[in-house]
C-alpha cells in the first residue's frame, strides 16, 4: 500500500520535533529510562537464574553426577558467560539450609513453577487476548486454538479419563506452552486426588500443590498390574521299581489389578502373564478362578501405607454351581460364603514409585448362612508369598470410556 503525502508530512514533522530540544525531549528521555530499567531488570533476572543453575551444577559435581553437572554448567553459561566470576561462594548451599535430598526436590518443583509463570507471562505479553496455542502453519480448517478454554479443559479431562492416566496428561503438556499451562490446572489434579483418596481429600498441605500430592503421596497404581511369581520344587511319587523318584518344578502367578473406583481383581493361575494381562483390562473378567472385591488405603501412624482388600467369587458363578448340584441325590453341603482378606504393605522398588506390595496378612473367612457363624483361617506367610511387583500395561489406558 503506497504512503500518502499527508502521512509522509506528518512523519517528517514528528521526526523534526523529536530532534529539536523541547518539551518533547522529556518524554523521549523517560522512554529511554524505562527501556534501560527494563533491560537492567532482565539482566538481573538472567544473572539470578544463571547463579542458581551454576550452584546446582556445583552440587551435582560434588555428588559425582558429572553428566548432570556439565548440563547445568552449560545452561548457566548460555545465560551469563562470565557467571563463574560473579558468584558469591559464601552463600550457603541448599543442603546447608536444611533438607538434603528433600530440598533438592523442592528446587526442581520451584523450577517448574517458574517455568509455568514464565509461559503465562509470555502468552500475556504476546497479545492482549492471549490464546492457548497458535497454529504453526496456515490452515483452512478451524484450529484447536479457536476453542474456548472451558472446552479445551474438558478435552484434557477426557485424556486423563476415569482411569486416571496422568502420564498421558504429562505427555500432552509437551506439545506447546498453552498445553503445558492447561496440564498444570489445579482442578484436574484435585479431581485425581479425590478419586484416589476420597472426598475427605480437601487440603493440599503439607504439599505445595495437588499435582505434587498425586505424584508423591503413596498410592496404588491403576495403569498396570501387580504380579507375584512363585516357584518351588515338589517331590513326586516313587517309580514302580523303586529305582528313582521324580521331582516337579511348580510355578504359578498371582495378579492384582486395581481400579480407581475402589474395585480390585485377584487371580492365581499358572498361565503366563502374556496370556492373562489382556484379560484384566476391565472388571468383567471371564475366568472361574478370578476373585473380585474392594480395597482401601490406610495411612498408619508409623508413616507406612498399607492396602487392605476383601475379595470373593462372583455371585453368578455360585448360582450356576448350585444349579449343577440341585438334582444331585447326595446331601448338599451347607451354604456358605467364602471371602479372602488380604493385607499388603506399599513400598517403592527400583526407579518406579509405589511399585511393590509386600504381604502382611492373608486369611479365609467362611460364613455359614444357616447359622451365621464365621470361621476364620489365617495362612502362614512363608516363602510361598513373594512380593507383588508392578508392571505398566499401555493397553489399559489406550481408550477413554469416561472423562475425569
């Protein structure tokens, strides 16, 4: 579009007025002062961040993590090349301020919070009407950034789903800055905490956020199955000629599958996990040996988290068994209900959190319907009760049936 003569004259007049020493020079000087002040503030923030990264690198190097130390050194020097000569080394380190490893974890969370604030500030500065995201390429169809934030958050709740797939939410946050901000929404993480610990979960303390509570507070995991493998050698019968005696290698598995609504499936079978795991995706399992029930988490005074479950066979299987024995001439056994009570101690094993369940109790309760009497038989927890180890199953969270 060509520039008109009027616009050109106006530009010349404004330019000449700015060159002449007049009252307008005051406004120009004010703008220069503000620009210098902003630049100085940015330099201070950059130097403070570089100092934090450099001290973190020093701590990593002292702990023997050379690779991590080099990474933080490089990040600090990219911000301020001569940061090494600007640091006051008399400043106490994180471990001296009390906390050790816990304070180091707090620093990581602080960086995440800074990153969240930084993204929010960037989106605000870029436009007076900030959008969640901006399309990278020109599109003829409607981009997801055109959706209201309420609808976008509802989509995020579908991503998490009723199975509490928070891993998918974390992966979604890597798409862009706007998705990162939405994935840190406190309401989503609060709903997830309520699903795990019940409606009494109303206070975030002692944690800093609902997300930190979900990630750090002990809980059972729903995106996979806990497996216990037991094997032993059993002596067989002697041969007819008495020359030799066979030995049998017995091997079987126990499976525990937890669901966010409080249900649990317990299964004992010699079948390989590759054949059993797909059958445990939903609560509608079609195996005669499967036990269904409920579980609850218990936080003990000794700061140990325990899982208590009560499981039994499905009622329709009992009814079908009664139909098979209805026309039998022998006297039927007295009707009784069998339930199994299980107690487990929740711990962390290896790199995964809350990935190990150790047996602390196992008993069988038989209740006779005719008399109401209950007989309890407790099992000895010997070497046959090996701990459960968690295995994540991607197919369990591949589809969403309901939103969070």
